[in-house]
């Protein structure tokens, strides 16, 4: 049985296009449901978190180093550190932790 890559690409394009066009055609008036509004507001953040947090843990040689950097990075961001300082702190934590492990 031979597989035609163009059929796969066509199906993928149709599914992607349908997912993007259906909300535009079905929802024409503003959403009044507060639950649905808040759900749609937080979907991008949840998606980013679901993709990022496992990568933080598994990107290092030791999952302990990744978890420790995640906790310290969250604490640094909570205390008001910006994006660059948090990234530098997390990199330093991973470097030091992996040096001793």
C-alpha cells in the first residue's frame, strides 16, 4: 500500500482551515456568557503553560535541576524580576545544580 503525502497535506490543511473558520462563521455577535468569555481568555495561557512546563523539566540533564530552576524562577518573577533576570537566574540555577549532581 502506497501512501500519498499530498493527501495527508490536503487533509491537514482542511482540518486546520475548518478549525479557524468555524468560530468566525458561527459566532457573529459578542459572547455574553461570562464563563465562556473567561474560558476563551485563558486558553492561550494554559496552552503555553502545558507546552512549556514539561519542556523545562526535561530540557536539562537532571529533572531535579529543571524543577529547581522552575521553582526559583517562579519565586523571582513573583518578587517582581523581569523576563531577562528570571531567565538568567534560572540558567544559573541549572548550571550550578547540574555541576553538583
